[in-house]
C-alpha cells in the first residue's frame, strides 16, 4: 500500500515596496526554506534574494504565462514541494497575477499560508489624513473600455477611494477624477519608503496643478475622500 504524499504549502509572501529593510524575519526565513520562489520578474526578486543571501530557485510567474504555468505549480504542491509566491513589490494578489494561482490552489484544496508585510495600499492610506475606516480599493482604473462607467460609479461611493497609477497616466487620472467626482480632498503617495518618498495632499485641482508643472516619476497611490452628500 502506497503512503499518501504530504502536500506542499503555498506561502503568500509580502516583500518590500521600496526599502529592502522592510521585510519580516519570517518572510526571509520562508524564502530560504521553500523549494521555489514564484515571482513576476526574476531580476527584481533576485536583487532582494541576493541582499539577504537567499539561494532558493526562482521561477517566473506573471500575467503572460500564468495560464500554462499554474498547472505546473499546482502539481509541485501536490507532490510535496512548497512555493513562496511574491510580487514585484508589496503583497501578492493585490493588482497582480498571484490571485490566479491562489484561486487554483483553493480549488485543489491545497494549504495556503500568508506571510504578511508591506503594502503600498495601506502605507499610503494611513498617512493620507483621510478617513479609512471604510474604503474601496480600485487597483488601476480601466484605460479605455469601461473607464467612464467606472468613474461614474465611483462618484456615488460614500467610502474613501484608493487607486494605483503609473507616471504616464497620473495626470489624466487626476483630471478624470476631478471631472467625475468633483474637486474633492485627496492625497498621493509616491515612491514610498524610497529615497525620493513624497506625500502630497490637497484638493484634486491642487494635485493636478503640481503634476502639470513637473514630469511625474515613480509609482503612485491616490486616495480620494468619500462622497459627503
């Protein structure tokens, strides 16, 4: 009679959003002991692993390969191998492909263990000066299809709104938010935990004026106050 092989564990490991020192002891130990680290960009994750003298094998897992890579990773887990899932920065499954693997692991009744840590979403929200007792995280807004519909929906929300945005679209997104939501109070976190960390606060029109005068750089988190009506 064959012994049933013990299944591996999928660890969801939060990694720094900028400052490499913002990682937990438990996260480092987990990344050292798993059989493989599944990451979006092996070059970026490789810098983190090298910094902490971690020699675990990496395998790329991103939007372009998740459909054919997921069955391979699920088989690894079923055969007793443990996997550390990381994103390029912050907590996996928040606006990244990690959600896909987690969902499949759940379907296959595999064990999943979170290793909590840095999050750009929470880091920006807690210093925004806006109420975050209730908020809606929107990730990145649709670029074209569905964008207007989504903005109209957001205008009716009675909770604080949190949005991710890149440097090339930050000005357009701020203008769209003002046009659909009105000139509400807002805050922006840029390059958080890095040398050029910056937090900006004011009405949406104030933030628009700032980025109309200078070239946006880095990654942004936008926090907009709730509809007070």
